[in-house]
């Protein structure tokens, strides 16, 4: 876990290790989401880039008898 400081202009710097791991680029957009008392920054990616991201995910889920 890394700690960042909010500048007087309300800016933060995303630590290098996190930027590299998420392959973030300068000027890339992120979505800021408030969840309770925290803020999550989610990288915005075009739908074309999302193709196949769930490949290999298990689709086995328990179902009620009336939902088969």
C-alpha cells in the first residue's frame, strides 16, 4: 500500500509501481468513483481494448431449480 499527498491544486501522483503495473500512460483518462468514504480511480479503456478480457472465466454458478 502506498500513500500519496493531495497538492494545493487537489492533484495526486499515482506511484510509479502502480502506473507500470496497470500500464497507465500520460494523459490517459480514469474514472473517479466514490464508494463510501473512499475514492477509486478506474482506468478508462475503450471497448475494443476490453475484447477477450474475461476469456477463461468459469461460468459455473449455482442456480435455483426454477432457473434452469
